[in-house]
């Protein structure tokens, strides 16, 4: 299904299984400098794990599973980690980290 207007286009396409995120990025986002995605835990793309103290859950990318693609943790509590821990309540700091890490510059 394709929905379009003068300014926008949306495509809904059926497929047999969930394609790898790398394939989606290569097919649809080659003209973008930064693409933020949610999910795709098992992919090898760089990840920032979001951790909230109130959830009471252990980190997904550290502990039982040590994901080498983890580049940072955004948390609302201090965490002892081998990657930078970003303040979850400071979106500017998170955006600056992403820009610096991906583009080599920050706002």
C-alpha cells in the first residue's frame, strides 16, 4: 500500500519475515547521516540502552549478554559501566553524544 501527498510518502509492504535492520537502512536511508531505531536488540548496529530505575530490570546489553555494539547507557540513576552513562533526563546531552559519536561534531 502506498499513501502519498505533495510533501510525503508512506509505504506499507508485506514481507515473509522481519528483515535485518542493516537491510532496511541500506534500502531506505542511504541519504541520511543519522537514523535512530528502536528494537533490533540482536543486530550489530551501535546501541544506547535506556535504563529506568523504576522498571527494576537489569541491563539487557550487560550481564547475561555482553553486547559489543553497546556504545552508551541512558539512565536516570548512576550505573557503574564500561561505556559512557548519559543522563536520561538530558536529551541535549544524549543528542550531543550521538552527534559526536556518529558525525564527530556536537551542537
